[in-house]
C-alpha cells in the first residue's frame, strides 16, 4: 500500500480507501462487512469512508471497529453531512453539528478524522439568487464546520459536491474570518487541479469504471450503467494484463491533486482484485495516460475560479 498526504495537510491516508455507504447495510450483512473491513485493513488500507445519510452503514462500520479493537490512530474515518428534510434543509449550523454528533453516536467514536459537507449552500437549495444572503449562508456553514473542528468532533473538514468557485469562496471566507479552512474535497473525476495548486485541496474520489463507494453493485461486482466504458477499456486492459477496474483505478491515482481513490466492494475477493490496481500504476506511461484520458472522457469543463 502507498500513502499520501490528504491535500497539503499532515494527515497520511492510504491512496486506496474503502467506501461503505453503497454496501454496508444495503447489500451485505454484519459478518460480510467485518470480512471486507478486515481484508482492507490487513492490506494496509487505513481510510474508511461513510455518510450520515446512510445511518445503517455508519452503525455497521462502528460495530466492526469496536469489535476489532484497532488503535484509533491506525485508521482514518471520513463521513458526510448533507442537506436533510424540509425542516433542516441546507448546511445550517444546527444541521451540521447535530448531524455530525449523530454520526459519532452511530460510529461509536469520539471524533471523525474528516467531515465532508455537501452540497454547497447555494441558491438552488435554499435562499434564492440574492448574493448577499447566499454569502451569509456560506459563512454560517464554514463557521459551523470550523467550530466542529475546534470542538474536537472532527480533525479536518472538506467539501462534497461543490463547484470549484464555491470551494474557493469557502476557503476565502474561512481565511477572512480566521476560521478553519477546508483541506480536501469529495469529488468526481476529474478534480479541478487549480484547487490543489492554489490552496492545497486534496481530492478523495472514485473510479469512473469501477464500483463506486456510493452505488449498489451487480452480483458479479460491476457497477450498473458503465458497460460502454468497460467495453472501450477492455482492449487496453488486455494489453497490460489487468482488469478494467484495475486499470481505471490506477488512472485515477495518477490524476493531479488526488489524495485517495475510494473502492466499493461487497466481498474480500472483489476488494483484493481492486487493490491490485497498485501493480498497474507503474505501467501507465504518458502515452497510455493520454489514451485513457480520451476513453474516460476526462475533459470535463469546469467553471473558472474567481
């Protein structure tokens, strides 16, 4: 296993992490969850991701961690607080702090290492187009997340599903108000490289052609709706002597600003197969990377940063 800093923070995480939301509590039982988690830990994985929206996954993850008795310093837990029902819609201070405390209770932990907040508290979700009101909402969210860190509920915070300009604005608000700034983003590929270059944000992401940490898997372990990408990558994977998911995961690890790639696995066997992507990583030459970028559609346009 290889380890990387989470963005430009001092936190070291395994470059491959285990996502639990789409499997724990949704597809596998407690015993299977324990087997998958144990296989990951034994392979050197120390990053485990979950989400408050999936209370069952948090509960199962917490039960396994408690039964294993692993040193708290030996693993990194990340969770997400998202908008809720009509009464607590948006990233209000109430929703952030109460949601995080609920996650800690289900996880049976004193703190999480990283709390991701998403989506952004933007006009589409709450307050309409008024830019002044939107900025106040953004400051409230940043202040609540900063306070969560100050109170010891989380060690770091990051964004989830925010656009590059919104992330930059949140970072600016944090600096101007002397608050704790985000250190990472939970983001789809390709991550905006300028966020890493300018403010040191590391990306926690997942492969576009391998099981996602948040989606349900088909019985053979493949994610639904990705058949075309698998077919396009098959010839290249055969040339390298690896599977398509292994190739796609290795490509993700080469993207600029990526701190970790999350894996989704419903069995130890599927997990071990995905972990072999580390053996493919040295085989990715610049020409192969260029070919992969075209096949995986990594030319997504992003709004300009301001």
